[in-house]
């Protein structure tokens, strides 16, 4: 099997407001962003499909066929539309990026040509907020009409944060010359700094507010546990987190996971931490089981 991903997109408006609710109910549901006034995004949609290479064409699927299907089933329904009224699904559940991801999965998974299977959807609302779905492993090999039921669709939401911090890579288990040899410039006694980009990914079912997790709650949690703690600090000098460990990007990534994993309100769960130390150094952790 081979997976192919095709990038498409659409532009659409939405409002943090449900017409059938009272003003008070809308304010309870959406918090401070509640308003019937629409605002818009340029969405980037990645559709991943998997299948065997067709020996006659050398392709998993002809891109034109996939494009036409996505355009017919998804893009034509959402592009240049007011999403709250674009589909019946969004009258009850607001068209958050998570709800849109679930909608796209539902629209595509049962209608693909028989030789391919929907493997993944990634929908980016802004560079700091995107949602994903992956074909569950248990669905491998099942007929397409035996996919998970609607209520079992698990999507992931990722919020992106930044913090700037200094560190020094220096191991007590190595000699001075070994440290210089292993860590090079990163062993500089005064330390050096990075602008870290942190992706926090939460998995779960979509609630009545269209969210996997309340975005304000997640932002507060990450701010308290990570950003406020690490931002503009020298990780070796200022933090107990790294008093017994070298604050390498690997260790920082795992430490952030440990700080957050038991604080995500169930049934949502932390599913991935990605730490971008530089544009070329990227670290990912999904817990010991993954
Ligand atoms: Zn460094």
C-alpha cells in the first residue's frame, strides 16, 4: 500500500453563533467570541488516500479523479459559503475546524473509488490551528461501509505556541573535552538560545460546542505549564525541570508531554507533542506506547 496526499483549499465564513439558541445560550456556548457576525478563513485541506499502485498507470489514483471527487463532495459545498448555513450538520454543531474535519471525512470516506481508502484529512484554519483525522488501525482491511460510526469519529486538534529560551548542552557523565566533542557550539558555557515552536495535539470526540477541547482551557493550561514557565528563561539555570537532565530538545519535548498529559480533561487526551527547535530540528513524542 502507498499513501498519496493531495492539497486543496477553500475560503469560507462562519459565525460563533447558532441561530436556534438564545443570545444567553450562545454566550454560554462560545464565550467571549460569541457573535452572529461572520468572519472568514482561507482553509488548507490535505486529503490522504492509500492503495496499491495500478500497474497500468503507475499511480494509486489519477489525481484528476480525486480532485473532481473532493471538489464535488466538499469544496463545492463549502467554498465561498457561510458555513453555518452551508450544511445541515452545522445548524446543530458549529463549523469549527474539528467539525469541518469530521464533515469532510463523512463526505469522502464512503464515496472513493474502490481501489483506494481515505487515510487522512488535515485541515488548517490558521498556521496556529489545525485539525487532523487518521484512518484508525482497526479499520484497516475493512470494507469502506464498515468504517467507524459517526459518533466514534476521533479527530485531533493542534494549537501552536511559541517560547524563547536559552540552554546549554553539557553532560556530567562526559569529560570537558568529550562534552566539547559531542555538543560542539551547543556546549558554550554561557549557553545559547532558540525560538521554540510548540505544537500541542489533543484527540477526542467533538462536543456540542464543536470542539474536542475548549480552546481557552487548553491555552490556559499550556501557558501555565509551559510557556510562562519556560519563556525567556535559561532552562539549565532557572528551572527544576532540568536540574537532573540535559535540556536537549528531546528532553524538553518529553518533559512538556509529562507536564500536560494528566491535565487534559477527559475524555479528550493528549496525543502528540511536536517541538520545532529550528526550522530544521523537529522533535515529536506520542507517549511510550506510540
Ligand atoms: Zn540549542
